[in-house]
C-alpha cells in the first residue's frame, strides 16, 4: 500500500516536500511575469531534483510543436 502511494506521489521526506512546494510557487510567480515562450520548469528552482535531459528527437519535436503553435 505505501509502495503504491510513494510511487504515485513521491517521497515522504518533509524537506523534499517543502522544496517542491517552494519551487512550484516560485515557478508560478516567474511564469506569470514572462512571455509564454520563456516559461520555466519548477525543477529549475529545486536544487535536489534531477531534471531529465531530453533526447535530440524530443527536443526537435518540442521545437516543431512550438513553431506550429
């Protein structure tokens, strides 16, 4: 039961939860001040979170979608 909860919602570590909350709030604030094409991911503001790098194909698809929108 706990394993399913942790898999769905992440770690139960209180410090990590606070870091995620602050990162989300700061990203919300920053994204409200910038243009839609310059939005940032909340994980940028979380020093202990890993930001997965996109492959070349994923980057290209993202650029194509951005260009067509």
